[in-house]
């Protein structure tokens, strides 16, 4: 499970049938300083989040378990909306706050 | 499982029901001597660990679901122990009681 910031959204009208109604978001994983860690990726948004929001996501097989339909080809899912994270006394919050 | 340093906490008021009421920690994987390595993760706390603690982290889904007792919980990373001390090749590289790193002899 990782901390990430939502940077955008992805719309795919045609996708695997079990994924209907699950929004896709473009996210950037963050390290404990709030800086980008690794490349951006697409994740299923099981909880609603929008660009700029801080979230946490799970990767691997567990991501599919977070979706309404659990036998789906998914390897990253946003499972929580993060209000704030504090690391080494430094606060990481939503963009601009 | 890997060793990690708890570097912070995460407040997530809105999340999937399986995680409700669970404390989330930011953990930084470390080598036995304390050098950071790998990617920072968010882990569920299962042992009342806190900031600055060296911990043992499980990063695997089946074990995580077993700990939560929920076969459908989408969780992966869980803090499963607080490290007392670490010996490498017979040398004490970390001791929780002293909170200092002895130099390997």
C-alpha cells in the first residue's frame, strides 16, 4: 500500500465487463517527503477522489478485491482518501492546503 | 517480510470498510544497519507501533487478510512486529533498548 496523489482521470468506455462503473484515475505515488516516487500509473478509484487529492492505494492481486466485482484484471486500486500524512514532523496534505 | 522504520502517520477519514478504525503508518524499508532502501509504503498497524520504531512489515495479501480475519479485505502491507534487536554476522547492529546503533565490530 502506498501514498499517492491523483493527477488526472482516465476514461475508457470499452473495458473488461466487470469493470463497468469503476472510475479510473491517473496517480503519482509519493514518498515520505511528499515527492514523486517512481512513475505514474492508472488505478481503479473505489472511493471517490479527484485531481489534487491525496489517497492511498493497494497494488497487486489485492487491488481487484477492492473492486465491486473481485475477479477482474486490476493491479492498482485507490482504497482511501488521505486527509493528511505527517512524516518526520512535516505535513503532506491535499494540493494547495 | 522486511525491516522498516516508522516515519509518520496517515489520517484517512474516508476509506474502504475493511480498513475502518485501523491505524495507518508510513514505513520506510531499511537495511539491518538502518540505511533506507526501497519504496516508502503505507502499512496497517497491528502491534501499536509508533513514530521512530523499527518494525517488521509483511507485504503480502494472504497473511494480511488472515490477520484481519477478513478473506476479502484488499490489504497487503501490515506491521506485524516491533524489532528488539538485530544481529548480523554475530554483531549487534541495532538494539531497541538503547535506541542507538552500535558500530559493527
